[in-house]
């Protein structure tokens, strides 16, 4: 919990990134000057923030990073809603038209 802020730059529940501005230092209540009062709680009790071991994300490097970036580019190129479109039938599922007129209709996009 952050206290004595002049104003918050984010909302409760909003996702933030490391280094992002979350608020602006202020001087509220009985404080003697602008400062940041920071508290952490566990199970409703105040704890020492220095005692918390934060989880660090695994970092990729080398070929793993290159592969990840390549896959990310491919995913970004996927059209929005693509998963909702009908899939094209597999070649093994496509039946050969029985009559000549069906071949013509298929060629003209009528089927």
C-alpha cells in the first residue's frame, strides 16, 4: 500500500510494468513533507517489504530468444478472429464431384 500520494497514475487491479510511474509523491495527513510511505501486508498483517522474495521471470537468450521472437512475429500476423473461421477441408476429405455440372459449379465458386 502506498500512502501520502498527491495523485495516483494507475487504477486498482491495473497491470503495471517495472519502472512504470504508478503515482506522484505528496504530503497528506500529518506528514512533515513530501515523501512516499510504503506498506506490505500478508494475511492482514503488516510485514517488512525487505523480507519478501519476489519471483523473477526466466530470461531467454541465444537460440531460445530467437525462436521465441520468431514465434511471436508469427502470432502477431494471425488475423483477429481467425480461429472462428471455418477450416478448409483436408485433401482426404474432399470428394471428387460426381457430375460434370458439379465441376463447373465448383470452378465458378458456386459451391
